[in-house]
């Protein structure tokens, strides 16, 4: 008897990157475009959306995978992402979702782990966090580091199903 040669690795069909940045065309835009490209190459339909604090985030429910992240300014996650998480229906829309988290910061990794990534996690109810990473500004141009993060997300997505 033969087992069918079908792939059992589950992949996200629809992914969205929710982010904020004080700049346009800066390191956040660069990172998000690269991550989006990597996810699309892996077969996902990808959208990105710059957060607005009082937006209606019910549309997020249709996505299988949500990437959330932003640069750090003055010790805080960029305000429209953190504001969306604390003040809009984004938190409810993310309930039980598979998410990946990232920050971009000039500080060393341990500081990001203790001070910055928790600013995102504290707003999530019962999330499935597939991967998380603090990118240095230089890493937002490092295609290898970005591909590794995206692959970690996809690997964890396959295992989480
Ligand atoms: C005004 C300002 C404040 C910043 N404050 C911090 C900080 O408190 N901690 C940190 O690790 N990085 C800090 N950074 C570094 C940024 O997180 C980093 O430069 C990031 O790449 C900026 O993203 P952007 O190019 O999309 O704006 C700051 C940068 C700026 C411009």
C-alpha cells in the first residue's frame, strides 16, 4: 500500500502585516516589503496596512496569519500600532489568531526582549505566537535575516495546525 504523495505541511493562504512607523520609506517599510515578498513567494496572498488608532479591524478576521510590528521610538512601540491594540477592536479581532511579532530598534536584543516585545504581547488574548524578533535598523536591509524570520513563521504555522 502506498501513502499519497501529498504535502501535509499547512501554509497560510492569507497573511496581513499590520504596522506603524513615523517615517515613510524608512526601515519599517523596507522590512515589511521584504517580509511580504517572502510570504508571497511561499504562496500566500499578502496585504499590509499601516495602523490607525481608531480603525475598524474586523477585516483582520479573514486572515490566517497576522504579522504585527513597528519601530521603537523613545522606548515605546510606534504609537498607532500600540494605540490600535489598546483602544480599537484590533485586540478582539486577533483573539486566537496565529501571529508573529517584530520590533525594529537600536537597542540590543535583551532590551528588546524585556522592554519592547512585551508591549505587543500584553495586548494579545490567547494568541498563538509563531515567532518573534527584534530587528536592528541594519537588519531591515539584510535579506538573509528577513528570510530566516519569515521561514521561522512558516515552519511554526505548519506545526501549529
Ligand atoms: C526619534 C527616534 C527615537 C528612537 N528611540 C529609540 C528607543 O527608545 N529605543 C530604541 O531601541 N531605538 C530607538 N530608535 C531607533 C529606531 O527604532 C530605528 O531607527 C528604526 O529603524 C526606525 O524605523 P523607521 O525608519 O521606520 O522610522 C529611535 C529612533 C528615532 C528616530
